C-alpha cells in the first residue's frame, strides 16, 4: 500500500475531514445518565458554543445542554435502542451557550465494547446534527406567539373598558329613574351604552376563542 493510499484510509484524518463539513458533530460518550463525553468532533463548539476539550476535561454531561422537558424523550429513545441492541433516532432541543434554543436530530447506538460490570455497551457513539429548518420554524412560531400575547393584552384592555362602560350605563339608569319623565334621555343613553358593551363583549369573546385556537395550532 502506497503512502497516499495509507493516508486515504486514515481514520483520524477521515473523522477530522467529515467533522468540519457537517452542521453538527460526532461523539463518543460514556453510557451514563448524564451522557458525559469521551470524544467530540470539532463541530461541537460550532453547534453548542462550548469548548469541546473543556467539556470532556470537566466531564460535563451533555444532558445539561438538553432542554429539561425533552430529556425524558432522549432517555427513553436511548434505553429502548440499547435494550433491543439497535440504534436510536430522536429529535430534541438543546440550549446554546448564548441561551438560544436549537433543534437537533441525533442518531446513535451502543459501542461494541462492553462494560464487564454491567454487561451493557461501555460507550454511546453517534452524530448530532442541527435541524436548521426546525430551529427557524421554532423562532418564527415564538415570534408569532409574542404577537398573540400583544393581541391578548389588547383584548384584556378592551374588557376593562367594557366594564367601565357598564358601570356608566348603570349610573345613567339610576339617574333616569331619579329624574322620572325628565330622565328619559338618560334611559336612552344607558340602553345604548349597554348594547355597545354587549357587542364589545361578544367581539372580545370571539377574539379569545380564536387566540386559543391559534395558540394550539402553533404549539411546539
């Protein structure tokens, strides 16, 4: 085998070459609850914002980056794959060092090396890729949710105004009763104010129902 052929099949060179070309990273981690890492490709820092060497040196668990609500889903996927001796594929969210939430898709499996104490694979090997489309969609949905919050706040202000209008209508009816035949004008005003309040309440109720439906539609 020539020198060129040997270098072409260098595993280290191959992993380094692939590592800089993917939107994510490859890893080998301990088969542990916190998913502490043994080895990380260069893409780890690009995706997470954390220094891979420090992550390994400090034995920081990758689980600390997974959004807490998604951790049980990841655990279940890994446990199921290990139990059947297969691979797992799971999508979930991680938190970048900047605080930004990213969607990722992971494919992995247990290593061939077995831990003699547990009889289970000693390591977990896999690849984690950023699901860019999901991340962008999530960002747009978050912006949409913020817009709905503003509409909801405006509807609440309208309800407060309608309560004031009903109180004014009640006062007008009271004044109309006191003034007898001279208070007919107050009675008409009170009736119109009450009608306006009823219509406004019907509109805000429809707004609330639509907002509830929209929130359900954009839930992620």
